[in-house]
C-alpha cells in the first residue's frame, strides 16, 4: 500500500504526536523481537510503524516470541497535562 504525501506527513516523525507515540511504544516493546522483513525489491524494513484509523493514531509492531507471532498496537488514552 502506497501512502500519500499527506499520510506520510501525518504518520511520519515530523508530526509531534506520531513521534511521541512511537517513542513511547519503543520503550514498551523489546526491539530485539520486532521482525525485519524483506520486500519484493530485496530491501529490508522493520515491521513496525504508525497507523491511523477512526479512533486515531496508533503505533504497531509485529513480533515473534516462543514460536508464536504477535501484533501489538499501542495507543495513547486518557487526558494528559
């Protein structure tokens, strides 16, 4: 799925909310267990990022642990100061 420039801006590191969400998620997830996948062109990319749905932004990770595959979503909730 190709993202538009607007989506890249909203979901990318230049958006303070997306950046903060990913930084918080990285503190929770063991980065050594996040998959690294090879795309059809032979390029490697990490299987994680920022997504958006009707409820707002979320960080996502696909991980392996003890032979099982897991999909994690991390969302900000509640009020903050």
